[in-house]
C-alpha cells in the first residue's frame, strides 16, 4: 500500500507539491493556522 513509509520530513514542501499537481483542489493540510481551537456549547 502506498504512503509515507519514511514519514514526512517537511509538511510545507508536501503541501506545495500537492497544490502544484493538476487537478488537486485542496490538500486538507491546515498549515500555518492557529494550534488552538475553542469549542463552545449551549448552556
């Protein structure tokens, strides 16, 4: 099964490489975004 057997060394390079591929619309990699998420709920 294909994948990343040696791991991914640089996520930014991976995101750039995928984004440059013809037909790729989105990678699902949320890089450069805040590492914190606030979740609220109704009382």
